[in-house]
């Protein structure tokens, strides 16, 4: 009997608690402020709450009836106060480029002329017919040049893959400024540090937030700060964004593969950099130094602190790898690091989804970069700067290149060029090998 009483007593208590909870849930509770999906401005950062404050406040005051008198807040407009660096809207960036871009009147055959001199002559004649101002003529010539590079890339992709399945694009390598309709794929050792900073400058992030990020140790490198400003979208969101109209402007800066390889060696391994020495340099020396001593002799390694370079960097101790040792490492499959990984692997050059509007060549960087920002209407907002240069005023670029390549025999030069064969074919660079891309190695 006592057990039955306890059972019914517990059941009654449980029912009463449930009824009380249901009553509480059905009461009117003021809703929290939420971000509107129809917000007129898209933030580049998921945490950029300041850019959407005004929108959420307007929505909240229209949809909610506060029980107490609330202090009114003056709504911000999306103008120079919110966008401290420049005031073009995200529609204007894309459409400005599309409207100004001069469509070519040349045929596909003329665009793909192997004789670059003949192509330049045709382009100059075509642009002279439309423009008299020197700057307009220059932009017209570069419009044609960009279309030529697009055509070379498309044609080479179809030849290389010949109707086979094209490689997937690696969306996680791209930097996307949603608010500016811009997509950039960085090629390291091709003005990437410069453009990491430009991405920050072009973002819609308020200045005070950017300065706060700069003070944090985790954002003290250009790439980490740029990734904070332009976070990964994820594949689904990226696919939607890239297909939206007006179409985002996609661009890439490329460089001659061998020049890029030399630059990577000079910047990361020729001088002593603790991280790169520990991760790559020490292992390269362990594996290839004995063979190098047999080939070049002890005198070569003693001279210029083992560099083989006429002007070795002052912080080179002598245990760092030589250029020949580095090339041997790359020949044996050491291409994983992004600073010397082939460009086609970094940026999925043949993907169907990504069609680069602008392909800037590092060799003509100043002129083509200026043209690019002018075409988008950004020329008054992006300052000219040069971050992380590897310069040597004592020797010309051609002298440096010949000096480094002089340590390679014909077979090694052939092998290293073959590793970057797709880059040469897709980007229209002239290979350093005597037989071009007809490899005999």
C-alpha cells in the first residue's frame, strides 16, 4: 500500500512540473536580435558584426515592441566611415571591370599566334584605331594580352587532358573578398606577400579591427592576417559565390617556373632560416652533401660559405644546402612546399569552375598590376609597395639566373624543367632546355 502511494504521489508531482514548464514556454519572450539574410552588405569575415549592426537594428525596431523605453541608436550607413580604405560597392568592382574591358576583335588564330612580335603588332594596330590617349591604348593592349593568356590556358588544358576528367579545384587555396566580388589564388614567390597586404587593404573590415588583428602574434604574418580577413568559405558557399552575377573577378599572378624555383631557394634555404633549415635544409644536406663533395670538390664548398653564389647572404653559416642539392631534392619528389610547388597544383588552372579573368605575369608586374587595379577602379586605393623582395643590385636578373643554372648539367636541367612542364605549357613561358618541351630525359 505504501509503495502504491509513493508511486501515485511521484506521478502527480511529475505532471504538475510538466504543466508549469509548458506554461512558461508559451509566454511571450522578446526575441534576440538576429542577422538578416537580406542584409545589403556581405561581410568578408564571419565575425564582422559591426558591418551588420545598422541592418539588424532597423529590422529589430520594426518587428519588436519593447516593453520599456529603449535608448535609440543612430544607424550607420555603409560609407567611408564603415569602409575606411575605399568606397566602391561590391557590384561596382565587378561591373567596372566588365564594362571597361575591351573585347578583342582578333580571331582565335591571331590570339594564339606563336610569334609574339606579330601578335603585339596586330594588337597595337587594333588599339590605335580605338584610342588616342596613351593610357587608354596601354589598357587596350593589355586587355588583348589577358585574352590571349586565357585562350592559351584553355587550349593547353584541353590538349593536356584531352577530354579526360579535369582536376578538381582546390577552393581552400583561394582568398575570396565577398564584399568586393574578388577571387585571388596566391602563387608564392610571385608577389604573394604584396597581395596578402592588398587583400587586407581592400577588405570591408573596419580599420580599428585590422589594427587590433595586427597586434596579435598569430596574425603577425601577411598570410595569416589575410586569411583572417578573407576566411575560407567552404566548397558549397564558394560554388554559389563564383556562379553569382555579376560574376566575381578572378585573378592570379604567375612567374617563370625556374625563376620562381631560384627565388624560393634564395629566400628560404640559401640563407639560414631556422624553420626552413630544420624542416628541409638539414635533411637535404644529409642526403646530398656527400654526392655534392664528389662532384664539386671540397674547395667549392669552402668558398663563399658553401653557397656557390658570388655574393652569399651574411647569415649563411656553411651548413645550408647549395642550389644543386636543392634541385636534387626537388627532382626526387620534394615539391610539397607551396613556395616551389608547381603553379598548376596550387591554383587548379584547368578547373572548369575557375576561369581566370586576369593572368598577371611577374616579369611585367608593375605595368600589369597598375592596369589591373585601374580596370577595377582601385588605383587610388592600393598603394605601390614591395614586401619581401630578394634583390641584388650587383648582378642583373639574367646573370643571377645563369649563375644558378650553371651548376646543373643537361640531364638535371631537363628533369627539373619536366617537373614544371604543365606550368610552361599552360602559362606560355619559354623553357630553358635546348629542345624546348621535347624532353629527352
